């Protein structure tokens, strides 16, 4: 029976291959239609002769190292934190994360030994996760330890045990809302347990990458508990470094990013900032403030994104349900936001799915990339990025992905 099905799928596969398609579901980029949503932002400063921020500093000139107050307020409201605890940076939160790790390596964290002077530095990496996080820790020679994700967030029994036992573990990567790639939002219990961690390393830091804090696809989006409200209960105020950005709100690569942290962390960071730059791009901060006005403006804008994105997510999920559902060869989550769908196929089949997809002209995120060192020990995870392709192309790409998944799994089953 399997062989008959394989024959049928092989035939379909060859027919499609002959069409010479070129479909791309590899990177989580907004589509052109989404970018259009923010084009008016380019005009908000026009005809505005007074480009002073509310403290009177001219945004066209040097000054205000940590961000104009109105931008702090906007991003503070957006991520539900006190503007006092925010530093506004440049165009990329990834850059801020890299910088945080670099600073910990060379200068140490708040008076502790610089990590580069230690024999071993390790980081916990919830998997599957964001490839670029893993690239940063790999770059600095930090040993990465996989921690499996559960539907509620990282496996906290494992996290608690490891950080308590091993002082070489200096941090953990977290994407707490609509995680990349699974779209999982950490449950209240997980956030509480993270805030309550009792690590052996005094300079243990949680990188709380809230990249998708306002990126709901539906009106009943997930709610993430505010970790900064919980940390004081456990005297852990200094343990979390949160980052966010407007990359997938306005323009990726041309947005505004921010760090959110305790008074102690902010003071330590500011000391260095004055050496690093004279000031970030306040014109862009102004542009964002004037375009959105406040967090309600951001939320209204995100509804427009959702209107474009939701049908694409639905399209992929429908294909998965219709073509792979109930067959016992694949599983996935149905995210309420974020940028990705994570597909787990039968162990040992993901790389083959990637190869087959490539043959029929569908580009996926490199299989394995969702794991440290690009190595998925089960060879099962595939990251689907539905945002960029037009919906008719996505329709075809998702269909092909399902065919390739079935083919790879049958190949494995029939040996
Ligand atoms: N963090 C996560 C979890 C992401 O998925 C991405 C982009 O895909 C980024 C950060 C990059 O953000 P930025 O453009 O602000 O550097």
C-alpha cells in the first residue's frame, strides 16, 4: 500500500519538478504589502521645522544617548515596562544582543570576571529556536546546551537543575512570546519559574527577546506575563535583559530597537554607551513617534499586518491539516502570532524533506538551523516562514512541502 502511494507521489513530484518553480519560504521577512503599510512614516517629518524632542534637544543633531523620552514612552507602552528602564538603540535588536554578549565577554557583567577569562562559558538554548541567537553564542565560543521546548515554554525542570548545578552556565536565550519558530508563548507558570531561577552563576543573564510582543494574528492573541513585575519577588531584578524592536512593525533593518533592564544593568550599559556612540538615530525615533503617537497606534497598525498575514498562516495550516493530518508522520503548532510555523516530521526525515523541496524549487530555511551548530539531533524540525511569498505562491509551496514530507517519510518507512 505504501509502495503504491509512493509511486503516486513520485509521479506527482516529477510533474511538478518539470515546471521549474522558484518558491521561497525561507526567511521571516514582511511582504511588500506589509512594508507599504508604513510608507507614510517617511512623510511625517516633512514641513516640520521644529524637530526638537520634548526636552528641547534638536533631533537633527548629536545628543541624548539613551533615546528621546517620547520614543522611550512609545516602546515602554508597547512592551509594558516603565520608560525609565529603557534605552533606545539603533536599527536592530540582534545587534543589541550581540553587543550584550560581547560586553559580557570582554568587560564582564556588573563587576564579575569577564567571560573571556573563564575556562568555560555555557548558554542554555531552548530548541527549536532562533538561528541567529545560536550564531552569536557560537561566534564567541560559548558552549550551547539544548533545552527542549514544551508547549508552555522551555523545559523548566531541566533549566532549574542545570543553572543551579553549573556556574559555567551564564545565560539562556528566550523568545517568550510567539517563539521563533514554534509560535509558543511562555505560560504564566514558566515565566514565574524563570523569574524565580536560582543560578549558581552570579552573572547569569536571561536574554528575553520580545521580538514578537505585539505581533498577534487574531484578536484573542496570547498574553505574556510581565517578567519585570515578578522578578522583585525573588530579588532577581538584574537577571533579565529584554530586547525588542520595531523591525517587523515598520521596516526591518530600518526600525528602532530597545533594551529593557533593571537600574543596575541600565547604569552599567550607559557607562559603555558613551564610548560606543555619540547618539543613535533620533530622526528615526521621531518618525516612529509621530507616525504611531502611542501604543494604541502601534496596535492598530499591527491589525493591518495581521490582516495580510493571517490568511497566509491559515493557508499553510490548512495544507498541513488536510495533507498530513492524522497520518502520524508530522506535527505542528497553530500559532496565534509571530512569524513562523514549525513543522516536526518523522525523526530522520527533515533533511530529506529539505532536499526534495529544493528539487521541486521550494526554498526552506536551512534544515537544522533551528538548533545550535545547525545540528538537529533528531533531524525532524522544519521552519516555515509564510510571510513573504504572495498567497498563490505560498499555496503551491505549502502543497509541495506536504508532498515532499510524505515522500521522505515513505522512503524512510520502506527503507
Ligand atoms: N529576534 C527574533 C526572535 C527574530 O525572529 C528576529 C528576526 O527574525 C530578530 C530578533 C531580529 O530583530 P532585529 O531586526 O530587530 O535585529
